[in-house]
C-alpha cells in the first residue's frame, strides 16, 4: 500500500505502534490520515505509549465518524515481542475490547482491559 489513506480504505482493523503522540495523531486524524478514508464500523487499536490527552482526542474524533478506538500500550520490550509474550493494558469500550482482544492475544500473553480510554496509558 502506498499511503495511510489506502490502509484506511482497505482495512477494517488497524493496529498501530508509533513512536509518539504527534505521530499517532498525524496517522489517525491528520488531514490525510486513517480517519479520512476508513469506513464506519472499523477499529483503530493503538499500541503506542502516548499522551493521555491525545488518546482522548483521537477516540472522540473517531467516535464522531463511527470508528471504534482502543488504546493498548504494550509492555515487554523487543525480547517479549520476538517471543510473543507481550502484555497489553487496554483502555476503551468493553464491547469493543471483547470484539477485538483476540488480535492483541495473537501478539502477547496478557491482554487486560483497564477501563475507559486513557486507562491503558495510566496503567503503563
């Protein structure tokens, strides 16, 4: 795929792992970000460690568009990633969490919902 917009247009479930809040905001809600092309009913799962305010803003903007959002910061580092033993602390709607937790379970051994949006970041 050539662009973030293409990813949004072609995928209903998108997992992100980006270096900082600015990158997450640009990729998700930037002018040519995922939100510009994703269909209603899709989900963005952000495994980045980011600022709480950014996650709340992103979740609210996606919700207005009918796109679900989970913030799922990860713990365990490179070694755990290679072994598939990562831990995810997930903030977001419980129904959305239950629907998509299998995606995170494929990458790690611990996937725990910590509460609403931002609670994953608080737990890390």
